């Protein structure tokens, strides 16, 4: 259950960062 929440949070964070700063998307993938 914790894993699902974490995964969902990561997805939301990824989408937000991608929306606001598309060029930062590589840094998220690296982390």
C-alpha cells in the first residue's frame, strides 16, 4: 500500500515538474 502511494506521488511530482519546467525532466529521470 505504501509503495502505491509513493509511486502515485512520484508520478504527480513528475507531471508537475514536467509541466512547469520541461527541460528539468531529465534531472527527474536521473534521480
